[in-house]
C-alpha cells in the first residue's frame, strides 16, 4: 500500500487558506475546518450564467463582496460548448488556458453544472473541462432500446466517452476528478487507456450496493423482478414522474447534503431541468436497473496512475465506514475525510475540495506531453 500523507500546507496557501488544525490517523488524512479563516474570498459570490443551456454560451464569475480582490483573483470565463461523439451531441464546459488538464466527471442524475463552484476557480491555474456524460445533462439521450438488447448506459460506454473526449477535445493527458458514479467512469477510463489518465481523484465514489454481487442471494429474484417492473411497464415512468418535481428533488438533495442550506433554487434547477428533457426518463430507468458491470474494488487493482480518495464523512448514501476499505489499495496514496460534508462535497464544500484538487494535481504535474493524433 502506498504511503498515506497529510495535505501539504503550501498547496493550500495558494488559495489563501489557513488551517486551524489537521489530524493524521492511520490510513486517513482528516481536515478540520472548524477554525478555518480566509485571507480573501476564494469562492466567487456572484455567478452570471448564460440563459441558454445548449450550444455555445459562457459563464463568468467575480467576487462582489471582496474588496481585496486583484486582477489575478478574477475567474476566467467558463464556456459552454458541444462535441460530436459518434453522432451524438455532448455538452461540456471549460475554463482556463494553461496548466495541466483536468476533466470533471459528475454523478448519477447530475451534469457539468454540478461543478459550477469548481470549474471557474480551478480554471485560474488549469485547463478545466466538465462534461455531461451521454444520457445526462444537456447531452443527447439515445433510447437504450435502440441497441438491440445490448446495454448501452454502462461504465464501459462512459469510460470510452471520457477517453475519446481527451483525445478529441482536450488533446492531452488529463487528471480525472470524479464524484459518485463518475468515479467508476474515471476508473474504467483509466484502466482502458492508462496512457491518458495522469491521476484520479475519487470523491465519494459509488459503492454500488445494488450490484448483483452485493445483493443477498435470497433478495436477488425480488430485486430483478422490481427492476423489470420499472423498466418494462408504465410503473417506471409513473415513478419517475413522481420524483421529477422541484420539491422532491429538493428533498432528495437535502438528504445527501449535510448542510441543507446549500440546496439552493439554483442547484435544484440545475439538476431537475435537464432531467425533464425527452429521453431522460428512459436513461434514468435503464441505469437504476443496471446491476452488472465493474465495482470499484474490481478496477482499483488495475489502475496505473496515482489515486486520491476523498469522502464526505456525513454521506448517508455511501457510508464512509465502507469506503475506508478502498484506502488499502496500492494505487491509493491518500484517503481524505471531509468533515461535515455529505455525498457531493465538491458542491457543498468547495472551499475544502478545490484546494485538495490543487494539491493533488501539483504533486503529479512534473511533466506533461500532449497526445499525438491517432494515439
């Protein structure tokens, strides 16, 4: 197993963050922000978004309360673009023009807007891309029944999409920064084409507790029958209709965010709006019935790049007690506990996650070689 290290303070100082204390326990770095102070605002307090979610647009950010801001504190423009992948339109957002490339990968039911508190901040130092996986956000949502019974919405599909994105758009190696099921996507991509991924940061990676291997034998027939009911009868669409409402989405997010004050109208709309697009219900039902494919414990032994795992300690969906076991894999150099954070720390606690990303990337950015065409 790789050495476990506490976060270097020097990297955190780049975001003007002063820690009150840091405690190191076996196999784990625990960051306490109970006594944290900021020399200047590191997260923008004003975000101006384009009114059109599709096509080409832009997002800009600036601090409206920080009088100490200088020109170098101003976030770069975040552009919203589309990429044609195998005939499908894929939305992505990008910021920054220099430094190592970072690709941010969202979780189930989310999209690139879930990184809205990270993309512009990280874009000050890096070339940052946040992508809508096919089937999610404002990317195309092909009907899964069009593929002759062969599963389409799988980690193999999304892993291939991520690698092709690096080849076609980023045109470089990249660090994959992933949340929830996005962690499986990043792992699959890194295993499939290890020459592309420079490092993986897995934030509350999905444990996949409904995977067939993790279901009790006695319960498997019931779960399979329930999945067939959702996928092949009107019950599934009625179920989706019942949850695709602002009040329901807010309630669900309030469960997985430890600090419910972070569940804003902006967040609810960012998650719900693309979920109302044509085809979204079929993707939703297809994935919740997906009990096969890889588990994190299947892919971690195969990864060749460095891995950092960060975990919101208050995650009610992916308990940290189970997640700690992933810190024992050789590729994992750190398991970092994020206090008072739930399942989506990158959005709930960006003041913790952004410096963590910066320190991880800094440790592994000594060399960078652009990918040649055809690799």
